[in-house]
């Protein structure tokens, strides 16, 4: 992926030097590390908002807001931050044009670099949850150490696999911009656990598809992908499928507990977005077969 030298986004906030939060507060309850691990293994990696999953697991209400330190622009010599800034800038260009073509305005999200823990409008974000999007403050959060996990523990190397992570989370912001997030959360609140999980799968697969749509238009405009880049994203999609994550623990694979979709489903919907480059092709909610 030939990303160096491209425009960097001004929407990256670096709070890595401002310290982290304390306990994990959701609905007035204290969530221990065991619950965080459950949320991670259950699919919080690449999740729309793992804080929502934790809230469901705890039986609590909405997340409490935690204050964080001041944000700064990342250092100019930080290669990891520069990569994230370039990818985010390209998502801004692609989605800005697509929204404009549809007669709408795309409001760019912020992306926050943190380390360990940080306050968000959705509660305290923890590195153990993986990257996530908080619709309450319209920000994507990522601890860059996750990329080490992606490469070494999950077996998904490659810079475009890392770009896919960002594009997926931005895909959740696109859902928020389109009003999908609000409607889905209202519906999930009236559903049982199994039905709510099934709805979450459709949300996540649509974000995968939106990541593919971004990749399609990004490659058309920049021609910056190398042979094997798309395959690295497809590999990442496979490694973080619910069946792959559950199977890696040596236990039974339980489809009813899926919250993000199987490896095959995640690959299929990313590929659909990439091949067709159409937002309409990403209607996972109307699809009879995922």
C-alpha cells in the first residue's frame, strides 16, 4: 500500500500522553476485567461500540461519561500516527464525495489515538476492547498497539489490513450519519438476547461492506494498492470472524452468540462492497442470506 506522501487528516486527536481512566463505569456499575475479556472474545474487536456489549452483559443502563485530558495533534515523526492520518483523510474524501452525490453532507468523524484507557462520551474506553466507534461523540478510538495484536496474535499482517480496521470503524460512523445506528439501537432495546445478537451481526457486516466500498473508490482514485493488499484485508476479516475467535479458544462455536458474523460472512460483505462500490449493495438488513 503506497500511502506515504498523501494528505493527512486534521481530525486526528492524540491523547496518548494525557493518562488513562480508572474503572470501567457503565450504568453506575463497575465492570471487571473478566467482562471486558468476554466482550473482546465475543466480538468487540472491530465492534461498533463494545461499550454497548458490556452494558448488555452487565445488565446496566447507558454508559457514564468520563473526562479525559487535552488532545493534541500527533508528532510529525510518528509513522503509525501518520499512517492512520492518511487513511482517515482518504475515507473523508471518499465518503464526502459519495454523500455529495446523494445530495447530503458528510460530517467527518474525529479519530482519537489513546494508550491503555481513555474517557469517551460512551464511557471509559479500554485498549483490551480493540478499536471502536462511539456514536455519542462521533469519534473513532484506537490504541495503535492493537496493530501488534492484529499481526502477531490474530495472524493478520499487512498495512492494508490495518487500513481495513480504520475503514470498518468509519463505516460505523457512516451508519450513524445515515441514521441507521439510532434505528438499530432502538430496535435492539426491544429484542431478546438472541435477536439482538443477530441484529448486531447485520450492523457489523454492513460496516465491513462499507469498508469495501471505501476500498473500491479509494483504489479507483489513487491506485495505491499493491498486489496482495485486498487479500490481506480479506485475511483480517477471516481472522476476526466470530467462529474463528470462538474456535481459537478450543471451545464450541455457537452461532446464536455471534455479534459480528462468521469469517465467511465478513469476507463476503467486504468483497461485495469492494466489487460493487455501491452503498445500496450493503443492505445487510434486507438480505435473506448473510
